[in-house]
C-alpha cells in the first residue's frame, strides 16, 4: 500500500515546469541581448571557454534536484504489513437530491452548496461506518457502493450538480427503493438511509416506500434544505444567469416541503432535521446513527509503513554536488577528461 505522508507538498511540483520555462526564457533573452550589443559569433570568439550548453545542463540539474527535494519532503511510504482487525460499524447510504430546484438560493449560497457542506462534515463524523452514495432527481442511481473510502465520497460530493441527472424531478421514492435493494435483507438492524432534499415534489408513494424500508430494517432520516417561503430556480443560459419559467412564462418558485420530509422520516422510523447555516442538525443526526445497532466486521489495514524519502534526498544531493563540480567552460580536450574543471 503506497501513500504520501504529506501529499499536499506535491502541489509545489507545479513550480518545476515554471522554473524550466523561466530558465529557457532567460537564456533566450541573454542571447538576444548579446545579438543586440554585437554579433553572437564575435562574442563566442571573445569568450571561447564559455559553454551555453553546460550552463543549461547545470540549471536543469538544480531544478530537477529541487523537484526531488519536494518529493522527499512529501515522504513516500509503503505499507509492509497487513493486519486484520475487527471493528463494529453500521451501513449508511446518503441519498442526495441533485434536481435543479436545489440551485435555489433561499439559503446562502444555495441549497446545493449548503447540502455539500453539510454532507462533508457528516462524513467526517461517520468515519468507521460503511457509507454509500445515491443521487436522485427524475430518477435515482447509485453513485458509490458501500465502502470505507471516505476520500472518494468527499470528491464525489464536491462535484455533485444537476447536470449529472438524466431527467429532472425529485424521485424520493426511487431513491428509497434503490437504497433498500443495495442494503439487502441481511443484518436488518444495522442500516440507515439519510435523504437530503427540498422535497419539492409531492410523492405519497415515498411514505409507503419509507415504511417498507423500515420493515426491512432500514431507518430513514430526512434532512430538509431550503425555506418554506421558497425562491426562484436559477440556471445559466448562454453565460447569463436566468430563472426557470413554466409554460406560461412565469418564474418557477421552489419551496421546501417540510410536511413530506417529516412524514417520510416518521414512516421510516427516523427523524427529520433542517439544514441551516450553523449545521446544528449534524450532532443530532450523528447521535441517531450511533444508536443503531452495529455489526462486527473484519477490516484489513496496514500497520507498518516504511519511508523512502532518503532515496530522493540522496539523488537530490548528488545532483547538487555534480552541478557544483561541472564547469561551465567548453571541453577543449573532449571526452570526460574535462568534465570536472576545478
């Protein structure tokens, strides 16, 4: 198992190609300046021992050495021993509404962005549980199966948007049925479905689906995002922000359907919470998940990691030493005999 102890350091590697470009541009400018002052051939005769090629090699070696130092700083590691450990966990599926109505801005910055913020904080609290992701709009589909890969879950939530939906709508019923199928009927007391939506569409079937899910051992929790006063639904058309309109040309206003979400939670044996700016529902929902009976699962984890930063550090130092020893003068004798001119 490979990992970088400080992977964020690798972002600085972006500077390496920039350094190469700056070096190339410097030599080009230098040559141009010499041509303006006089003939470059004449300059070469006046300084017969100067080698532009060696200067470029020396500069390249310094830049490459800097890149190796950055990789060394990130500390590449390799897991050397796997150990099976037993832990207790629950299975949790998060169903996120990605319909266009989630772009409404009745809560800042929008329902969608506030939902993402909430879910990222929720995933941090759910570490240790297996989590899955279901997206729904006009229909529901599995975005990520049950897993302990929290990093992937974070990345998927970050990029969630209405354009990923094939059809528009708020198919909560489909999301509940799909999640129930993913869970299956084994270990019926260790499953939770968290639905985050504005509940815009009135779906009485969703209440029935939630009741059936509870009978199969799945607790259904709902999170409402938006306001009951509602707001118009924006979208971008030809680079301009416009608002969704009905067939009569009137702006469409989307409002939070509290009653539907409350009824779904009641039927599913869970609770309903509002998502606000303070994320006050986060702790309450986490406590609800903790109360669900957990099952003992076997997980494999790497317990020992060996660091390999010293290899990159060694080659970086060697490049610095070689660069220092290499002369920037022309090799008049040829071969390697004049490589080191000290």
